[in-house]
C-alpha cells in the first residue's frame, strides 16, 4: 500500500509538470494547425464572415503557381547554404577556441555570440545598410581598390539577390552553434588527445578520429535545428531585406509568400494552404534528414 501511495504521488508530481505544458502545446500549436488545415479548404478573405468551401482548389492553384516553386527553391537554397556555412564556421571556431587554447578565447566567444542576442529585425536593417548602393559599407570598402566609386545595388539583381541573404543569416547563426560545439568538445577527456599525440596523430587526424565522432550528436541536432528554423523562420529576413520577395518575386520563401497572400492580398484560404505545405515540407525534410544522419553514437568511456 505504501508503495502504491508513493507511486501515485510520483505520477501526480510528474503530471503536474506535463499536463500544463501539454495544454499549452494543444492550444498554441495543435489547434492553430487544425484551424489552418480547415481554412485551406475554403475561399476566405480573412476579413469577411462569409467563406465558401472549395475543397482542394487552393492546393491545385498552389501547384500551378510559379512563385511557389521559386519560393520552395529559395527555402532549400537557404537551408543548404546555412547548414554548410554555419556548421563549417561554427565547428572551425569551436575547435580553434578549445583545442588551440587561444588567450582571448572568452573575448572571441562573446564577439561571435553577439548576433544571437540581437533581434532579427535589427540584423536585417543593419545588413540593408551594409548593402546600400550609396552609403553602404560594402561598396565603400570595394571602392578602396578601384579608381571609380563602386555603386552596386546588391539587393537589386533578380537572379542573385537570394545569395545576398546568406551572409546575414549565417553570421547570425554561428555563435549559438559554436557554443554548442564548444560545450561538447570541452567534455572530451584530454587523455584521448594525449594518447593521439603519442601515436603521432596531427591536429587534422585528432579532429577526424576523436573530435568529430564524439560531437556527432551535437552536429546532428544542430543541422536539424538549422533546417527547421530556416524552413519556418526565413520570412522575417526576406521581408526586411527584399521588401517581401523583391525584385520581381525572385527572393520569396514560403513564409513571405504566405504573408503576402494572406495578409496583403487577403487570400487567406490560399495562405492557409501554403502554411499546410510548409508543415508538410518541414516534416518530410526532417524525417529524411534524421535517416541520412543516423549513425551509431560513440560514447566516452
């Protein structure tokens, strides 16, 4: 009886933490998803009381919309660019600040982490000034090496403007993932590296055979997190830096196109269908990534 009472109290204690969180999850995540799925089957402006059930027409219209293909392509372009850029730089700086024992490692950690405490809005405005053709830092810097003043409109090329969104998004993400890598690397016993040194392994060999396998879990989590946040969160930087997909709708991502259709053109049912598409794409991509990145975890003894 005493054991049963203890188990009941234990379960009650656990439930007191889980149930409120689960309720919040249902109210703020599950319910909006169900609502979006329902609205995607209606022709609704988002403002009117009247809406018409049209079945899969929004989805059929979406598959015929050329901007949707551009937006999906841009989403995956940013995903690939950010994963490569952030993971390479974050891992490199994490290894440099831990293994090479730099004197000012604390200072550099703080410098790299600063973009993570700055609002995305501020980052977008800051990089807009950097790219500005008249007063921007980038043109001013390039002008130092030319006879004439450089006045390139970096955000004005339909085919290449999406490339200009990569530097700010990569810069903004390095610090967080670098700290994650550092936390994993400092937990690797120094005896592993000492034994590798005795065996004559160089820095690259130690990184390849000791560091990488032992921080693989952190790398995997980081990649999946970058992919999910990019597919769902690139809207803000696109909206700020390219005025929502300009020039000529070539820089739209799914999020920015959803915002335009739902809240600027009042085609809310269509916007809801785009939201459902984002959810499906994110889930499929995450499942595929988890399968690709599946690798036996190496534990430290």
